[in-house]
C-alpha cells in the first residue's frame, strides 16, 4: 500500500515542480506570491484523485468495477492533468515574454528548449493514448497478447 502512496506523491510532486519551474520561480519571480495557495490546492486535489485511482488499480481489480465507477476514478485525474498542462503552458508563455523583455538571452534559450521539450512530450503522450485506444478497441479479447506488454 505504501508503494501506491509513494507513486501518487511522486506524480504530484513532479507536476508541481513542472508548474513552479514554468512560472519562472527563482528566474523571473522571486516568490509565488498569491498563487501559492492555488498551486497547493491543485496539488492536493491531484494527489487525492491519483491516490484513489492507484489504490483501486493496484489493490483491487478495476475490471470488476462498473464503467461509471471507472469513469468516476479516471476522469478527475485526467481533468486535473489537463489543468496542469494548460496552466504550465500559459505560465511558460508569460515567463518567455518576461525573459524577452528583460533581454536575458541565455535564460530565454533555456526556457525555449524547455517549452519545446514539454510540447514534444505532450504530443507523444497524446499519440500513445491514441495507440492504446486503438489497440484496446481492435483487440477486446486480448488475442494480440504479444503487443499487450507495450500498452501496459
């Protein structure tokens, strides 16, 4: 059970660190000022949703649950992931603007590479989700078990 909790904590901290870095904390902003409570609230909500999903996935059999219950557990995590992505990219654009105004060329180049890396990661994640959906839709009986390890 502690492994499930550790996984949820690790995923939450990773998302929060990405968000704080994209805000330019320590580079453009000396503090997070009034946004700290919103960041912590989003992190707490993500942790709780992720913990619930991980517990059900690893301590029970998620296939035994009804589709509505599965949706109830997966949807909050997906929505919060979307919130993180939107918030990260919106703050990255503001940080890039601030770096351009300050004419901090080295930091600007670093943040542009960071933005491009994140964009590629998001695109690859969306492509992977599409592959999983296609794989699961075309093979409902798991007849193509040789490729199943890639999806899992």
